[in-house]
C-alpha cells in the first residue's frame, strides 16, 4: 500500500482517479504501469508499458488502485467510502 485515503474520500473522485490512471497507462506512462504491475499477476515481471497496455481494463485499474489504498478490491473500497463517508 502506498496511498492513503483523504479524510473525506469521495467515490466519484476515486472513479475519476482510476480513469486518469487508465489513460496514463494507455499513453505509455511507465510510472502508471508500475502501479498495475505490482497488483496484477498476469503482467508478471514486465517492465515499462507493454505493447498490450491498451488492453488493460478499467476494472483492472480499479482493482490496482484499491490495492494501493490497502483494500482487498474495488468493491471493498467502494463499500467503505459509501458507508463510512457518504
């Protein structure tokens, strides 16, 4: 986990963050791709952005982002934000 939720997290902002990360991955940003590589076993030891980076789904990005925040998956992150903060 390398991120911390803000004091009042907003689900819409988290969704936007995931979409921004997806766009960064699709544009070949190696730093953005490294976040995915940490949480998606299918990417294995790939370095940089692979040729198939445009095949990364929003669900995979959301999963990786949730893991970055220390949650099991996107559904857990979403539930916590909705129940505890909205």
